């Protein structure tokens, strides 16, 4: 990932209120960058408010059945990814292209009533953990997941180039699980479950089980294409 120096997450900067950006087909994770194209008025307002404030936007996944109430407040999965604006470009017609950097898992608590076009909610930061009983096996689990991940990636410069430096830098297990979950083409339900899983070793084992059954699995482009609201 590009080394954006201002993107280290400080929990003290989190107010406990999030601006929600719900999409039907995108699950974002911490430790990744997501290109976004924003054009709906409510989300342009949301972006401008974020830019003028803490620069945080919470990427949420719409729950099944959202099609009946997209313009309203359809339900979303309760675990979301808090992202921070890394860079942006305002287009002449008022739309925006931006890169959002995943910062942390956040659990929604209550949606707020407000006079903004976009949705807001109170939320709390999720605490990630390693089971003490598996601490001695963390490095072994990291290596197993790294090996399995490399095995399913296609041998092309396009796919491996942006990852090669990162994967050779002694990557931690929590970062690796998020990159694997984000990069590979799992269905959104599976990705939502991986985002909600705060036990890092359980998350890694779920990925290993999936990768073991997916030799030659399909993948999404890395870096990914822009996602539109």
C-alpha cells in the first residue's frame, strides 16, 4: 500500500459517531485502500462533511432486501469499516473520486435522526484479539496463510506487483487476514462475516479453510476498480 503518512489511526480521534456510506456489493477492510466514485447528492454532502471534519467515512454493506428501500434507510450489517480519506479529486460537475484508507472495525449501535441527507449512527470500535493459547502459533499461522494466498494469486505482474513488497515485509497476521479477505473474490456474505470476526486467529483459520478449497480461485483486480455509489 502507498505509505500515506497521515493515515495512522489514533482511536482518540474517533468521536463515536459515523457517517454511513452503505453499498450493496462492497465490503471494505482495515489496512486496504478503496477507490470510490461519489455522485449522489447525499453522499457528496457526506464526503464534504467528512473532509471538513475528521475525514472519516464508515463503509457499510446493505443487508439483503435493500432494493425495496435504497433511497431510504434500508438495514445494513452491524459491523462496518471506518475509513479515512487518503486523497481526493473534485470533478467539474461536483462529483468526487477518492481513495479511502481502511482504519478500523466499528460496531454500529444506534442510527441517529439528523437533518443531513446522509445517514449517521453511533458506534464503538471493535477490539481485535489473539487467543492467548495460540500466541506461540501466530507466526506459523501467518506463514501458512501467506503461502496459501500466494498460491491462489495468478502469476502476473498486474496482480502481484502492488502486493509483492508488502508480503515480504514481515506482515502481521491481522493485517494479512484483512488483505486476503479484501483481495480475493469471496461473496459479500463471507466477507461480511470476516469483517465481523474480531478473533484474528479464527479469521485466519476461516481464510485457510476457504483457500484450501479454492485452488485457482477467482480474484478481484488489485488495486481494485473504483466503486460507485
